[in-house]
C-alpha cells in the first residue's frame, strides 16, 4: 500500500500510519514538555555555536579574501580540494593521521576494556578503589601539563628515563625528537592519560551483569578466564560496539592538543596530522580557504566512517547508534 494517498485535487497527504505516528509524537512532546524545556538551553547553545558557524564552511569553495568577506569572495568550486590532493604535505599528514589514529584505536581504546576487566577481578575493595582513583587522575590534567611532564621525564640531559638508561650503560635517547620513538611515546602517554577514564563505562556495564550467572559458572567449574571470555565480554559486547562507533567516528581526530604540545619540526614526518596542518596553514599562513577545505574533508570522512560502522554493527546483530 502506498505510503501516501492522493487527494481528489491531485495533491498528496500523509497516510493514516504517518498521521498516527505524528499524533503520537505530538502527544509525547506535550507529555514531556517540562523535560524538553530543560533541553532548550542546550539546543540554543548548539544552534548558535555549532550550526550557525557552519555557514563559514562555504569559504572552502571560495578564494576567501578578508577585505571582501565571505559573501564578496569569488567562488572557485572544488579548486581548493584539487590542490589539497596534489599537495605532498597533505598526503603525508593524511597518512600520519590514519596511522596514529589506528594505533590509538587499537591500543588506547582496548586498554580501557582491559583495565575494566582487571579491576572487576580484584577482590580487595580498598585496593580496587585506590587503583581506580590513581588511574582517573591523569584525565583531569590538560595536555599542556602532561606535555611538560613528558618533556621533563624524557629529556636526554636530565630526564628520569634517560638517567636510568645511562645508569644501565646505554646511550641517551631523544624520544621526542626521534621519528622512530615519537609515535610510541604518543600512544603510551595517551594510554596513561585516558585509560582510567575510559574504563568507567565498561565497569558500569560489568556491574549490571547478574551475579547469579557468575555463581552458576563457578559451580560448573569455570575459571576466571572462562568467565571473562564466556560471560563478561558477551554481556558488555553492545557497549563495546557503541563505544567503538564513537571512536571510529573520531578516527580522523588523532589528538591535536597532545601532538601540538609534544611535536617539533624534527618529527613532522611522522607526527604532523591534519589538525596541526590545518592550524599551521590556516592561522599561521592565513590560507583560510585551503585549510577549511582540508578540515571539511576530514569531517566528511569521519561522518562516512560513523555511518559505515553503524551499518556494519546493525548487520551483525549488535546495537548501533540508530
């Protein structure tokens, strides 16, 4: 049956099912009007600071001139995007972004799951709370502070790590100036900063598992690893999938704050990512149209990845975002 019914005048009107859904939606809105009122400030805030600035994306298709403004600048079509793919630096930053983001997705994302599983196995409550508190603390430090700590720890002259290496008879390592060491330092510092906070949602999901399931498994002779593999992980699989979708959606965000505070020209070859490149080209070199085109490309890829992963999650029976 067609979803619309043609009227005698040749127009279209909503089908009975559509009218029923609309009436249900209006009835639910009226019933929850106080809750919707609480959402109003957030909606206004997002509209002003997120949706209205989207108009500025049009300069990606223009030769933006400050004196002419957005409306007065001439249109150039996809010229900025064509230039982007012909630029050697963009290919390099795109490669670096995918490598660093991929490594973070594998190691940083999975570290939160592993920590949650380990904390769940701790039997001593005080020690468990101590470990949780210590692991959460780095999350509340900005990358400016963490960057300073890393520079002091890894300094080839006075850093604690290099002092230990020299005491053991080794040579000092320039961790933040050596392209071979820079990416591992990024991954390790990101794990240290985010592993505790990332484990919270998995601990919450684990706490919702019925303890009787574990008791039944214990009676059947299941060990700890068997219970983790057969009970815990399947029970939090939906949460893992949803969090993975969120992480893949930000795959093109390799961590501007972290890299900006740690990198230097000697490691541009492996550490320069799209965000730092957009910063240099846009704000330092004042090439606004080109930097906007690069940023728009990055966000379009992120949106496509979210849609793709959500579709795959739904196809394999897991709970997607919609």
